[in-house]
């Protein structure tokens, strides 16, 4: 894989945030199974809004990861609300990879922090600090590991539709 392709994928992983398959981790890169995001409710209590939002996000990430792994821009764009500029950028990035005969499998998100900043019926606004890890680009002469992205914080607006939760827009946020 050429350096330019690796750099493009690293950029995609950073610019197209939180998307891919919801794996929880820590800001120091620790093992996700030992350091979960602090949104888990008590065993006998109802799920917190942050824990429910993390579940929604993880499911969305898994669907996005599958669309990337299968090289399916139509499936990818269906994960976004109609007219989403974030969705169009993501689909354009995927099309560039598939035109070169490449598929990107195994990408997943490590989430260090998630906060629900706005919740109304059918609407979630999340602020998430995360990074993309674990990808392999296949289709070139040999599979090539994709570098992990840097930790970044994003504001994600999600809307519930008849087809499920979709991303309306995502934008980078300054570090706290």
C-alpha cells in the first residue's frame, strides 16, 4: 500500500469520526475490556442516558464498519440522514478506496469519554472522545495494517428515523 493511501485512510479515520465498530477503550490506549467508559449503570438500576447512548453509537459504528468492509457506499449513506454533509464525505472517501480495489476491514472505535449533551425524543447530541483502531486494508498486493488515529473529540448529532438511528452531522470539538 502506498504511503498516500495509508495517509488517506488515517485522515478518513480521523475526519469521519466515531463510526466503525464500537469498541471501548481509554485515552492511554489501554485494554478496552479492563477500562470501560464510565457510563455503565448499577446492575440493579435503569441504564443511564449515557450508557443507552453508547449502545446506540456502538450499533451504528458496527453497521458503518460493515459498509466499509464490504465496500458498499449505498449501505453507508443509508446510515446518515438525507443531505448530511458528513455522510456525503464518508461515502466519497469509501468510493475512493473501492475505486482502487481496496476494502478496509476491522476498524473499530475506542471511546474514552461520552457525554449526552442534548436528548429529546428522536434526537441525541453526543460529545465523544475517541479514536479509530484495528483496521486492515486489503486488496493491494498484501493486507496492510491501518495506523490508529489520534484521540479526538467530536460532537455528533443523531436522529431516530423509521429505519433506526442515523447521524445527521459530526464536527470536531476542541479538546477539554
